[in-house]
C-alpha cells in the first residue's frame, strides 16, 4: 500500500477537517523519523483508538540545544514511509519542512510564539537541556493544530516529555486523549532509540548498564525500599560498572510533579530516570513504578 505523504499544514488541516466531518476518529503519532520498533508499537496502539492513524515525521529544530545533534540526526523520509507501508497501520504521513511549521522562524532565541509548561521542565532532562521541552510542547501543539487528532500517542521512554505533554493538554483545555506506550527494548534490554545508531559496538555493549540500573531500582521499590538514598546509590553503582558511561543524572522522583522526594509513600507513583552519555551520545531510560 502506498501511503500519502502530506507536506503542507493547509492540506493536512483540510483532510483532517473532512475526516472529522465524516465522523472519523483520528489518532496522531508524532515522531522525528528514523523509525524503529518503538515507533511501530505507538502506531499499533493508535489503531486501537481511531480508524485513521496519522504519523508525523519532523525533526524539530527548536527542541535541540546548542551543540546537540540537530545536524547529524538521521533523516530518511522515503525509507521511513516505505517501512510504514510494509507494516501497515498508517493512513497518511505528515512530513512538513521547517518553514511550514515555523512560518515566522525557528530561532530558539527569536521572537515567536512558544508553548511552555513551566515547572515540570525544571527537573530531570530539563535541568540540562534548557528550552528543550519548550520546543517539544510548541511543536506538539502545532502538530495538533495541523492534524486535529482525537488521540495522540507517545512513548513512556521519554517519560518527562510524556508528563509535560499530558499537562499541556490539560492546562490548555485541548480536547485530545494522550496515550502512553511502554518502552520497547532490544532483546538485551536497551531501550530502542534513533540515537542508538550513533553508538560504537563497545558503547552499545556497555550501555546495557542503563536498563539494568533502571530495572534494579524498580525491583528495589517493588520489594518495599522507601528510602531514595539507597536506591539512587545502587543505580549509580550499576552505572559505574561501565567505564564509558558519563552519568548526567540518576533520580527517583514523584511521577506527577517530577519533584524529588525524600521518601516513597505507599500508593504513590514513582519515576526512576537515568541519563548518561556514551561518547557524544546521550541516552535516557526510565520506569514508572507504583510504590507498594
Ligand atoms: P522520536 O522519534 O524519538 O522523537 O520519538 C517519537 C515517539 O516515539 C515519542 O513519543 C517517543 O517517546 C516514542 N519512542 C521512542 N523510542 C521508543 C521506544 N523504545 N519505545 C516506545 N516508544 C518510543
């Protein structure tokens, strides 16, 4: 099956308007392309919520900071569209260029309209990637306006992104269901990510300490450990087994507020989150855990 690739906001909006008038339900899966099995799981989930599934492929410049990998981020639109056609489940791809999404410019320090969820972006990744989440929420809001979805599907791998988008939708009264999909992993446990392809074989091997640290911490919480100190200590110990890992953060926070907590309380949802560099490649992993 050939999948239509729509390049302009105007065409996307008029198609989606017609679909809505025809009584269709639309689900959107926003991506930056370089698709892997994680993205495909989002598409399968989207299908459960809608009869029309749209995937967007857009490498959003405003969520990359200075010195980050905007220029080398993998871009292979035609290959991605072919892969989507092979697996099925997507009715159309929205693949705008930068000028289409940012008609007045995409300078991160320029005068334009931003959507910003303040507070939640002060923690975890947000502490080290200033303006990253402002770029994410701004582009996701624009994608929502272009694609008019009833449901939008995101990966829980990007845990902070998920929490922030859910808050944006709630705070801005957007009539959209936000659905999260558990992290899809390689057989050895590493979370699939378009950035894994930057890793050397040695880095790829050592990167396994990240999921191992996250699993171990989740297990500790599941077994009743309520003190944050020992949990974080064992995460750091596991990460230290890799000489190549440069840890950026290792934290256990409240999953709703993303605030650090001194102690886990029964019934609360905790988020275990880790970010580490292997060479220039920054990897993240996380797990939402209900405290027993
Ligand atoms: P990206 O293309 O990396 O911006 O990701 C697009 C969407 O796919 C986001 O909602 C991600 O959270 C999600 N995603 C990326 N990797 C995975 C994974 N391994 N498992 C599940 N979802 C993922």
